[in-house]
C-alpha cells in the first residue's frame, strides 16, 4: 500500500493536532509536517504528496500567493475550509488548488478527498461547485497554450513520458499539467477523471480528431 506523505497548514494549534490525529487513523497516510504558515512548511523541506491548506491564515498572506508557492514545489493543494468562504475558494481554484474539504467532515470523507487529489483528481464537492457556479471568468477560462499542447498529445494516446519527451519537459511537469486540466474541466462541470474522459473533452474542444 502506498503511503501518502501529508503536510497541513493551519494557524490554530488545536486544529493542527486534530487534523494530524484524524488523518493518521488512515493506514495509508502519514502527516510529515504541520505548520502555521507556508514559510514554515517550505522551510521544513519535507518531500510531500499533498498539502492541506487553511485558506484564512492570520499572517496577512493571500490565498493566491500561498497556493502558488506550494504548487511551484510540485505538490497538489487541497483547500481545508472551516466555514463558507466562496470568495476564498474561487481564489484558490484560480491559483491551482485541486479541491476543498471541510474541517468538520468525518475523517473518512477527509481521507477520500486527500486520496482523490493525491491521485491527480479533483475534490469537487458541493462547496467547490457552489463557489465556482457564478464565477464565469473561471468557468469559461480556456486552457493555456501549454495545457492545450499537453492535452492534445495525451488525449490522442501518448503516455505522460512520451508527452514529456515531445515537449522537452519532465514527466512530473506533464502530470502536473494534466492535474490542472482536470481541475479546470471539473470546475466547469465537465469532469474528466479518466484518460477516456480527457479524450472526449479534447474532441469537444477541437484539440484532437474523433477516432
């Protein structure tokens, strides 16, 4: 069984302790580092599979900056929300977060969201969908030029390794692009959890010819 290495960022010590305890009831999860802000987590230097990020930190940092800095390390980000914060969720989505889970959810639901995001999916629950429903700028946003290149090759049948070779990037970069592509489609209510689904979306958007 693959063990997921987790980081959790929250500026409430009691909530950090609770999150660690809840997540480590799962046999495939280990909380490697907890921190009160992004600086502290990054300074730890731990290799992580996913970071749970409280969107409302007291250090004056912005959601966009926090998500972007974490994403630049190649680690997917799961928004860890304590209340209804649609504006913050929209900001997190635009910055590249891969979904949201409420702190009040049962441990099993939080664990499911963690596994979904760690596997390259999107934890797009009711809060996520509601926050993005009226955000026309996000829902109608087109894929970037590089994302369209990656999707066109990957959906046409190439492996992540062959896409990486064709575009002169690393496999990890390709996987990261695919994760972000899936997040954008999910947020636009056009989910693409499998490679077949990505092929269908690519056909719909004119990136590949229908077989």
